[in-house]
C-alpha cells in the first residue's frame, strides 16, 4: 500500500464512521486503524476458543462469498481479482506478520506520502479494521446469545447479524470494498506504479516487509488481468447490498439471490 498509494489520485470518501478528512488528523487516524485491527486479532489469538471461533466464522463467510460470487471465480477475466478479494482482503490466513510490517512502516508513510496517498492506505486499513470489529461483534452474539459451539447454520448467522443492529456500518463496509477496488483499478493504469512496485521487491524483503510486498503484488497483478474492473466491482457491490437489505427486511432466505451472472 505504501508504494501504490503514493501514486493514487483518489478523493477521500467521508464515511459513516466519521473518518477525518484533513491531513493533520488522517495520519493519526491511520495509526489508530492499524492498531485497531492488530489488537482485535491478538485478542482472538490469546484465547484458543476465540481463535477457533473466529476461524469458524471466517470459513462460513468465505464459503458464502464463494457461493454468491461463483460466476466471478469461474470467469477467466475476473477469477484472479475474485480470489484476491476472498483470500487476501477477507481470507483465512494469519495476517499477524503483515500487521507488524504495516505498523513498522507507518512512520515512513506518515512522513513521505502525500495526503491522497494516506487516504488510499486508510481505505484498505479501515476496511481491515472494520471487518475485524464487525466479526468480533457477530461472534459475541453467536456465542453468548445463540450458543454457538462447533457449527454455524445460515439461520443462526442471519439471526445474529440482525441482532447486531449495525446496518450503517455494514453498508459502509461494502462501500469500503468498492472504494478499495476503485483505487486498485485506477492504479493499474499508471505504468510508473508497476515499475516502482517491481523495483521495490528486493529492498522490501531485505527490510523485512516481504509479506506486505507480496500482498501488494497479488492485488496489482489480479487487477491488471481485467480490461475493465467496473462490471466486477458493480456485481460485488450490488449483490452484497441486496443481501444486506434482505437481512434488514427480515427476508427468510436473504442469500438466495436471483442476480444475473457475468458471462465470459
């Protein structure tokens, strides 16, 4: 994100969470988001049952996302980007090392990046932190109120989702996914970004930022495979918003969408 964001011209979107829009406060906000996601993950990891429950939830949600966006995962042009969204932006892997790398590199970002660059980094970091927070709340309801043990059913998941009563934050989460995708789509049109990213591969590994570098390269490579990212991003945003609205409205089968598929 350090290298990519420096070349971004994205305008900051002021979200429901009141993210600051002035450059003086964005730097502090960015550090808060980095630590926010890191602390939530560490809290789960400190409790064996908490880590297992988080993994159970993430596995359930990953399967649901794969079903909802099955056509994107099969589409030759969109497959790599869909896999990146499912595995890297919302995956099952342990991101503790990446958290540490991001926190270490933060002072450099604060000094070197322009405000637009910090904005772009903030989008991705806020999405990460917000997703961890929403999952923590959802898990609390599943475990404490609905008695989750070793399996999650669709009915239990939807009931917990409704009890959390955080529609505005869920809507913002979907908007952040779209914004992160829009930023990546803009960046692939800048040849200098790819050159800088490629040139930083060896120095990043020597400096101890290899995992963060790999994450950036996977995202950039995935989006370069699409001639136009808008149909891909439109499909994700439309389907996830439709699911959110159906859950909010009390629909008995909110995940059974009758949405058009994207054909090769």
